[in-house]
C-alpha cells in the first residue's frame, strides 16, 4: 500500500534574495494541489503551515541574513517532518525558500537514523546552494543549505536535528545545476557529492541521469529525500521564481524526473520550493508545482 502524503507549508522567504516565496504554499494550494492528488488516487492530508517568526532587517553586510529566525523555522520543521516519517507518512513540504531544506531533510534523516538507517538526497536545482557563511557573496541562507546538510559551514545549522552530516556525500546527488559560484564550486568538488549538471542531461538524457542518481542516493540507504527547487525548470515553463536562469529542465524532463522518483519506491519525502507568486504569470508556476508533486507521488499517465 502507498504511504499517505502529508502536505506541510512553510511560508518563509527570509532566506531568499527577493520577497514573495512566502506566498507559495497558498498559491500551490490555490492551484488545487489536493484535488489533483485526489483525482490521481493519491491519499493526502493538508497539515497546514508552520508558524514563521518575525525577523527584523539584518544589518548589511551580513554573512547569514535572518539567521536566528531561519534557524528557528528549520528546527521546528525538523520536528514536524521527523514525526511524519516516523508515522509512516510521506511529507510534502511546500516552500518557501530553499533554506527550509536544512529542517525538512534533517527531520527525515533523523527519523531513519533513530532506526539505525541512513538517507540519500537528490537535490534538483539550478544552483548548488553550497555556499557557507565564509564564501557567500550575498549572505542569503537559501544559497547555503547543502553545505550545512553535508556538515560544513555554521555549526548550528549543520547540527539541526542533533547530528551531522545528514547524508553521506556518496549518497548526495545534485541534478540540473547550471549556475554555480566560483568559491562554491571549489566546496562542491571537495565534498565529493555526485553532480549531474545540465550538460549531463543534455548528453545522456534525463532517464539515464535519474537512473544513476537514484542508484547513488539509494546505495546502502533506506531511501532518499527529493528537494526540488522550481528554478531547475527553464523559466519559459516556470516563470514564477526569484532566481531565473535560462537553459533549465523542460516540462517533460521535470515530470520524468518525478515519475522515476515515484517508480523507485524509495521516496521518503519531498520539498517543492522557491515558487514566487510575485514573479509568476497567472499562477502558472504554482499549477506546474502541483502537477509535478503529483508525479512524484505516483500519478500515472494510464
């Protein structure tokens, strides 16, 4: 039997460079996410949104803007996701900016760790998000989560959930990268995480790339967490995001990635982040987000 999905909103944009992602959970629900899932025969419960604390403006220059408020959100999200996974649910976290993944992935990893198991990660993004407070050019925390998940950077963020790293580098896979900062690239290479950037997708196709990513993320683990930044998709198809970069995934490549994640039977949890309704056109990116969430949870063409 399929696990029941649990939808949880994180209306936060404090980790991002632009406001707007805080409105994404509402926009994705307005795109009839629950109806789309129900029509596909996918059992899902809407667990509402977590509370987001107020954060006073961070003085510039800052190496980790709004750090205390973002840390508080990540710690609460870790607890909520941990409970959902322990209850046999599949958390579907609606962002919100990508800094929330420091909490969501920590919660899933902790739930498995408590059973003596480990987790893999598939990070789908135009960006590596591998900066640290030392290397960041902006101070925006949505550019740092993977570094912290792999045990680098700020100790408080790296140890959300009480342990670090959350996944071994050989089980941590990046898919769709096409915009990586110079110093961030150095950290990425040193990490020894698996990288399937856009040239690999162009050359071998999404099917072959996902086969390799799934194999790496599930090698010796109990499953994998999929964290999907909508800016991985080309802005022609997903205009509603704050960090657009041409040359991203096509509509069908995004769906195939999610369909293969579902077919693996190893999906532990899912983030869908960085939808920004203030940048969107007729809520089209939120509609696309609802569609690909359904694909990740097992919606079939026939």
